[in-house]
């Protein structure tokens, strides 16, 4: 029997002086998708981009992420 967990996270992005996109800190983890989407919407006005996603992860593999919310520019989460 394998255990899988769902990771729900939000990360914001900013651009440096050369216009290169970079994560503005570590991804923030949330207990629910609704909390993640609310946080992402709030961050969207303060950063160049934001993305909220969820992903099932088991001991042997990870599923592709499910995008819950995206605004502005964001780095591909694959």
C-alpha cells in the first residue's frame, strides 16, 4: 500500500533589473485549495506573477501539477 499526499502551494515571482523572472521566496504551503487561491489573489497585486498549484505525491512518483490560479508571469511548475 502506498501513501500519497497532496501538496498545495503558492509562489510569487518578480523580475530583476534585466527583466528575468525569479521566485520571490520559497513556495508557501496551504491546507486547502481555497486558502491557496485566496493568498495567490492577494499576492498578485504585489508581484509580477503568482501561481497556486496542487500536486499528488507518493513515495515513488509525483503527479503533474494542477494549476489552481495564475496571474501575470510565472515559471513553469513542471
